């Protein structure tokens, strides 16, 4: 995309920052490149603000945004955790996708949203995302892929099992998992 293209609101994935302790500034810069809607928790708001990043939404009814930037919206969590609150907000406001940065990955926080919004989760050096049966991706030989939730009737081409839920690409080319459920989560190491 050249610099004269206009980026429309919600065209790029929103960015939800749940934790930054295990995330690189370089990758954060890449995720911020097209000025996404930035959602933070009360716990991450100050750190993200100190980095000079424009905040749009703080998820916490008691967040003190007076010391932060102007025009920040706050969203109460109610009975939900911050992850669920943010995802419900994004779905209700028709965001098609979200990148999530977290220091702690809990699969249960994402299961109800897989069919409502495209989710990519960054946890440490792992990129985690849901896939449907028949998903196919090109990877060089020797790359590691992990299955987060083991599917029923798994058949994989292009991957060799090396440990429990751990696989390695057998050659340069595509790997394709087939399974009998709507989706599974996989992770790959960020290079």
C-alpha cells in the first residue's frame, strides 16, 4: 500500500493491549503502523501512554484517564474480564479483526469470539490464532507449529509430530491440518 492511500476506520485490525512485558517495541511499531483503534486496560494504559501511543479506549470503569491523553473513552467491565469486555465492544461496533498483545494466554477468553471477529494473539514470541479445517499456510522447512487445543480426528500434511502438540514443517511448502471440529488454535514462533 503506498502512502497516498486512505486508511478507513476499522479497515485495519484494532489493537488490544493486555500486557507488554514480553513484547518487542519493533513488532508493536508494526502493529501500530496504520493507526488502529487502540484499546488498553487500566494496568497497561500508563505504560502505553508513556510510549507516546494514542489511546482510544481504556477498559476499566475506575480508570483515571485525567493524567493521560484527552478524548479517551472508558468502558466498564461489568461481570466480564477485560479481554471479554474488549472483544464484546469490538464485535458490537463491527470491527472485523483485532490484534491482541498479552503476557498471559488463556484460551477460554477467546473461544466465544472466534466466529465473530478475526483474532490474532501475540504472547511472548508466539503468534496464536484460530484456524478452520483445511487451512493451509506456506512455511520454510524446520519451522515449529503448536496446536493449542488438540482436535478430533487430526490429519496433517507437511508437518511432523515432534512432541505433544508440537510439530515441525517437513519441507519448504504448505502445511494443512484437517480435523472434525469448527476450529482449533495454533501458534507459531515470531521470527
